[in-house]
C-alpha cells in the first residue's frame, strides 16, 4: 500500500504527515510526502530550497518511526491540485492525506482550493486533516 501526503508546510499538513505515519504503521504501507510548485525559476530558488529542507525534515521523522518514506518536490507547471493527482495516478497511490483550512467563499474564488480539487477529483480515498 502507498500513502501520499500533500505537504505545504502548514500545521495541518504536518498533522497529515503524522496521520500518514500512523496509517502506514497499521497497514504496512509506505509514505510519499509531496509538495507541488508551479514554477522553479531563479527567483523562486529560495522557496525551492526551503521546500526541500521541510520535506527532508518530515521524511526523517517518518523514517525514524520505521516507515518507508520518500519525498517529492514537483515543479511541472501545473496547478497544485492537478500536479498532485497526476503524481498519485503515476505512482498508483492507494490513499491521499491532505491538510485543510477554513476559507471564505471569496478566498476560494480568488485563491482556489487545492484540497477541494483533490477531494473531488481523486481516484482513491482522500482523508482530510484540520
């Protein structure tokens, strides 16, 4: 079994990593911690480095619990939701865990909602964490 955690560095995504670790231990699964960025130009270099460090840190926490874990930083020019779901299909992910936060309707219109996109379009079960 493969579990994917959608990670953006937020408190809820860190909680999603903890839950994924518990699920992996219970089901003998591996964990993939995944971050998606739209582009990786020179001006985003600092953001990319921070994302890599955050992913490495979370991976080490999971691995220290005896769970096979890897991380992926996706920079493929797609929206985060599309990118995460393409990755899930490519890797034949069995479960997706994603952190959520409350947003107003206006915020969803302006900023979109990656979690909502993943929940509605995923081909496998999605677990949300606050």
